[in-house]
């Protein structure tokens, strides 16, 4: 088909409110009931065929009610992963040759299906499997994934239509080739949108993919795969393999045709994958692209001029630290508050924190649910026990844990005098907010110290009304965060508005949901054509 089709201009998907009795509540509740009554096999999908992994079984449970099994997966075996790589390679030629607008159409159709009939299913799966409140599921599984789909189509179009300078007599153009080989997408438990975007962004640019979701996100990943099939994604373009990733590390990472890894998860896992690539560097056909968004120790720093913003600062801290049980990579986990405003903030913050209800997310009145699994619970419980026993720390809110029904960790605030304490440096990935109170005149020193004390540089926020102080803080914190906020919480980046990612130990900062990211999944070829080539080898200066 000829014709330079302009793709639809994207707009952010509107977030629904889920007020009691609304149609969206009725729809999501019906799906919660349905998904809870089923117990499917959560399969691999290889070359368009669903099949059980060849390894050990693993139950996927509700974190807030761990006795309830939502489905069972079998770990993908090395043979399954080998088949998935072969399927991706076999599907490569046809997918690459399909015009960008046709590939884009699959994503646009998936976006509309998700905005419409599939919305309650993916939201309900995310609520049950990952223990998200309905609002947290809506902004993730529905809105952010829809935005990734629609905006990436537009960013890709921009990349493909970029012009090169062509002086008279010649024509220069790009051929944005998909990478040679397959892309490996390894995705985290905490965002259904990221899990969908990591295989889809390279696929949009013409790559074929092996996708390994987190086992604790497998329920929503299962329904994401079904959504893509309905949208018309050809078999083999994205091949889903289940399990903990051991077989993927053994088979796909050292594979000669590995063209890139698109990863989001912990810093340790990414470093391990990078090291494996390094060990195998002589075996690959090309240099694999390594794109990874990893951990954070995200800060909120208040200037003494934030005294007129106490209620706002309090709300931002509570939402930033305790939404989704502190399990966002961008979650506020350390706050620096001037002594002059702490007395007004402290009681309000403690009261709001103790008011938070974590419980069964199917009860929409709850603010949040449980932490993701036994490992996360045990880690958080151990951290809280250590803080309780530490004379340098005072727990001023929360501190309770209870795993009888679900993996519940109370939202916890710990005050600590030593700004070099572990609570200001280590990512716990739990609802634990560390607070350091400082003498007002030390503000600049505190900012400088906070900028470098943790190995991460993902998100942060500065609060205040004094404009020169805010400007100086932004400068001092220039390399401390890839996404920084003024008078806002450090979470909630929106596709098309705040492209997301951090540097240092937080990742390669390739900004998911932007043209920067899509550029990593193409290998440009430049074509120069001369319309009337010279007939003479000699130059004018030769007389
Ligand atoms: P994780 O590192 O435990 O797991 C991530 C993925 O890697 C999962 O699919 C897991 O099964 C897989 N994996 C683990 N070991 C593997 C191995 N040896 N070989 C192959 N695959 C392997 O992370 P998680 O607990 O799922 O997610 C939480 C982490 O993700 C936090 O550190 C958080 O900060 C980070 N995160 C970062 C961003 C960001 O944009 N920067 C976004 C979301 C989450």
C-alpha cells in the first residue's frame, strides 16, 4: 500500500475515579469475582501457542490473602526458552518487513481494547495479583499502558520521519533498521504497564522479542498477552516465558543472536545480567543494547520557606511514600525537613500515616494492600526490627507487621539523626519513610549531602516558596535524580509529560515512553544517493 499515513495524535488516557456505584466499579467488581473463581494455568506463549513451562510449578497467590491461589505457572525450562528464541528469530523477517504503520496499528488497537472492553480485566488482575488498590491499578494497568501504546506510536513516527540535510544533487536518508537478532525483555512485578511496554517498545520498532515477566505479575502478564493476540500481534513477535529467569539467564542471555536486553527491576539483577553479557561479549553477532531502569532511594527535601505548604507537603509525603505500599521505584523513602517546620508537620504526618488502611484490595475502601510476597515481607520485617533496636532511630508511626492473612507491613515513619544511616541509603522497597530533621541554616549542606549519599539517582522533590533557593537546589541536585519535582510528590510520572528514568545505580536513563528509548531499538543505516555523479577525478585547484 502506498501513502504516507499520518498516525493519530496521542492524548493521555483519562483516569477514572471509581466512585462507589459508578459503572467502572460495577465492571471491575464483576471481574474481581470472576478471576477469583478461576485458577488457570498461566502458560508460556511461544510462536503463538500457549503451553505449560517444562519446569517446577509455582502458585500465584493474592499477596493480601496468601491462602488464595489465583493461578499456577510452571517455570520455563531451558528448552522452552530455546524455543522462544527460535520463534522470535523465525518471526523476525516478516515482522520487520511489515510497514511501521501496520505494526503501529496493532498497538493502537491494543490501546483501544484496553481503554474499552479489556480495562476491567487487566485492572482486576493487577489488583488481585499485585495487591494494588483500584486507583493504583487504573493508573498503571489501564492508563499508563494505554499511554505507552499510543505515545510510542507517535514518538516512533517522529523518529522515522526525521530528515537529513540533502544539498542540491544528492539525497540523504535514514533506514531505521530493527536490531539483528532478538530482544530480551525482563520485567518487574510492580507495574503492569512497564511489563507490557518493555516487550512492546522494541516490537513497535520491528524487533521480535522474548518476554519474561516476574512470576508475581504473571496473572496480569497472562491477560496482557491475550490482549495483544486479540489486537492482531502475529505469532512469534512476542514470546512469553514464565518463571524466575534462571533458564533465561542460561539460554537467552548468552545466545549469539541476543540483540538487546530491555530490563526493569532491581539494580542487583541488572548488574548480574550486564556481567553475563560481558562474559559472553566475544560470542555475539553484535554488541547487545543494554537498557535497564533499576532501583531508587528517592528523596523529598523541604526548604525552610515550605512553612506555608505544610498540608500539601504532608499529603505529598503520605502519597509519595505509602501508595502501593512503598513499592514504586519512585517512592519517597527519605525526607529532609527543617527544624522550624517539623513541629507543624510532625503530628499531621503521623496522624495521616496512622489513618492509612492497608487491607484486601477487593474492598475498594482500602488505600492499599500487602507487599508482594514472603521475601519482601521478611525483608521489611527485618528492617523494622533492626530500626526498633537502633538507638540512632525512633519509629514515630507504624512499625507493625502481620503475615497471618496477607503480607501486611504498616506504613512506617522513622526519624533518624544520622544522615549517613542505612535508612537514607538502601532501597527497602516497602512502606518505610526515613526522616532527617536539620537546623535551618544547614539547608545547603543537607542538600549537598542528600545528593550523593545514596548510590541511586532516580527521583526526588524539593519543596519551598523561595525561588532562588529552589533554583539553587535544582542545580545542586542536578545529577541526583533523572526526574525531579518542585512542590510535588516524587512519584506519578506520566507518559508524554515526564519521560521516566534515572542514572547512577538507577539505570541507563533511556527514558521509557519517549523517543530516547525507541532509538535504542533501531540500528540506523544512512543512504546517500548522488543524482548526477562527477565524471572527472580532478579537482579545480589542480588547474
Ligand atoms: P527483580 O530484580 O527481583 O526482578 C526483575 C525481573 O528480573 C523479574 O522478572 C525477575 O524474575 C527477573 N530476574 C531476577 N533474577 C534473574 C536472573 N538471574 N536472570 C533473569 N531474570 C532474572 O525486581 P522486582 O522485585 O521485580 O522489582 C523491583 C525493583 O525494580 C526495585 O528495585 C525497583 O526500584 C525497580 N524498578 C525500577 C523502575 C524504574 O523505572 N527505574 C521501575 C519499576 C521497578
